[in-house]
C-alpha cells in the first residue's frame, strides 16, 4: 500500500513539475518575443505638438498619470508575490526617464505598437488603445510629456510571479502588442464634436474597451481571479437607465446614482476631468451600443 502511495506521489510531483515547465515556457515565449514594427511606421515627426492640449489628453483621456504617477516620474503599479511586481516607468526627461532618450520613432513604438526601443513587448501598457490616436493627438501628448519637469528615477524591469506567468500563458493577462492589427491608416486629425463617432474615439483612447470588453458588456475579462468584474456599459446594464447628469456626476464623484462607490480600478478621478462635451459624446456612444447581457465581454 505504501509503495503504491509513494508511486502516486512521485507521479503527482512529476506532473506538477511538467505543468510548471509548460506554463513557464508558454509565458516566457510571450514575454520575450520581439515586436516587429514596419519601418514606414517609424517615419514620424512629432515636432510642433500643442503642450496645453496634450496635457488635457494625457491626463483626462489617455490617463497616463494614473499609471505613471502624478509627476509622470514612474511608480510601483502592481506589487503582488503571486502576480509579480510591475513598475510604470519614468516618462520625464530626468535620468532614467523615457523622454531623456526616446526619439520620435521610440514614442511611436511604445504608444502605437506596445514595444520598447529594443523590441521587447511592454506589459500592462494600453497600446491597443493608443494605436488609434490621431497624428495630432499623438503629437500633442508627446509634446506635453517632453515638457514635464525632469524626475530622477530608474524603475526596475517587471518581475512576473507564478500566478502571473500562468495568466500570461492562458491569455488572461494580455500583451498589448499582440492585439494591434492596423487595417486602416491612422487619421491625421479626429474632429472634436458631440457625436457618437467622437465618443467612440474617446472611449477607445480612454481604455473603455480594454477593461469592459470589445462589446462593453463587462465581466471578468482579464487579471487575477480576485479582481472585480468590469461593469456592463451597454444599455443592458445599469447605465441604460442613467441620464447624462447621472453619468457625469458618477464620473466626477466616483459614486453611482444609488450611492455605491465605483471600484478602485476605475480611473474616475482622471476621466472626470473631461469637459462636458467630451463626456456627452461618450454618453451618446455608449447609448448607441447594442444592449448585451452583463459579463459577455
């Protein structure tokens, strides 16, 4: 009996080791791949961007400071023994900052293709969203980042924990560079207006689809099992019953009409800085999305 128990235990241990090796290999392949960017896409010229306009886009719409810190000097973004340790890097011109060394082509790689200058994929970087930035908005954001006071801070590379590796291996944590498939040229400008089209543009750049799913119906789409599910933003969810006034109040106070608080994952302090026309455009877009059952992505 003991002999059979020991054999079963050894078999189980070997199976666990094999599974761990497979997970490591699968995750390592995704994490160490090199992102190829078409050479013609790197022929960008970002001079002449509007710093003031870029400040609004970077803060309220692209929400750069939500990850990189209020001074864009970088900060610890995720610190979990199982998931790993991830820093949002320093973006400024200071020592250790991206703007100290990044060329126009490097900004293009990072924001539109999710790649570091050496081709490594950037983790937890919403490049799938930023890939659709118009040329003008892209140039304005970079002009603003380059104008920021320098911060001295060199952040360490990400350390992926065992659960993080498992989630990367099964696709529950995504690599943004893998999801960028440019089927149409980037627009030179996108006309700001109170319209469904502009609302969709702002929603994409702001990461609504990244968190709430391609169909905006929410659910537990990415991250650790303990993370809260994203809410349904279609007319099939609570938002379908909200007025524009309730929508804006929620995004500017962090509290829903029923008095409950938005999840800490929701960057409402940044989103709430959009002006009324921008929020109304997003509201019109969300109201135009076909209703779906919550949790279907």
